[in-house]
């Protein structure tokens, strides 16, 4: 049982449902973007012909000197960054699938989880989170969870800002958050792009649910943003 007041629990649960809904819809938008990118990559000649008509794309370049890089440009001046250079459509076809979609999508999802946790932490313990700190600040992405001491520290860190003790935090919740931070650090700090978005999203969704179960007395969360033809999710959480 949690010590969080019932009114606050209801607010947290509404926030949980809306956050999960946002993330599930985002998953579909990512799938759509992947499909569109792959389709255009297959039909790149048609893509080039279509975009050539109205000169859809501009090239961008950098021309920096010690002088122009060191001063803010006036509205009418050309600075070091040139972003309206004519670019032939035949030059862009090769780059259709080059956007690091999964890494970018994972980064966005991580931010959603961070913001959600920060909001919940503020509701549970107003003012308890230091400025410019996140709720997961003490969960270390480099933790070796084969070590029972480090695993317990990860559980403690997960519950720190939710007024939850280590024993209240499931091991899997801590493992999921450590893995999210490890993967996030891989692309945010080391530039890796090979991110498994589906697994990343699943762990992120689970972390949101773990937090909700820590600070509310709810036993079930059911969210599906569209019409539930198979009645799989009924009754849905509101």
C-alpha cells in the first residue's frame, strides 16, 4: 500500500494513462515513417522525379571564417550557415533511408519517461527533486546487475523520488531502467545508431507502469488508443 493521498493517486493515474497513450500512438507514427522511408527507397527513381518538379529540397553548407563565426549576423546578412543552396533531386535519393529513425525515436521516448517520472515525483514529494535533476539521476546505466549490491542500489535509486524503498521496487523495474539508460547513453553519448526501438519502447512502457504501481493502489492498467475490435483491453483505464 502506498502513502500517497487518494486524490494525488487519481491525478497520477490519469497522467499514467495519457503518457502510455502518447507513447503507443508514437509507436504507430514511427512505424508509418519507417514504411514511407522504405517505400521511397524502393521507388527512389519515382521519388526523384516527383520531387524534381518543384525543387523540393535545398542543400545546406558551412562556410566559416574566424570573423563570421564569432559574431551574430544581422537579419539581412549571410552567416556561416547556408541553407538555401539549389540541390538536384537526383542527389537526394541515396539518402532516403539514412535518417537514424530508431535512435531518434528512442531518444524521444526516453524523454517522455523522464518527464513523466519527474511529474510523478513532484506530485508525491513536492520540491523533493533538485533543479536540473531527473528522477532517475541515481540509476546508473553502467551498473553491473549481476552484482547483488549494485542491483539493490538500482532498486533504491528507482524508488528514491517516489517515497518507495528498495524492497518495494521489483528487480525487473530496476533492470529495465538500467537498460534504458545504457541504451540511451549508447546513442546520446557514444553515437551508436543501432537501437532496437521495439524493445526500448517496451521497457519504457513498463517503467511507466512500474512507477504507477509504486505510487497508487491500482492493480491494472489498460490502454489502447484505438477502437478495440477484439475487446482485448476492456475495460480500458480512464
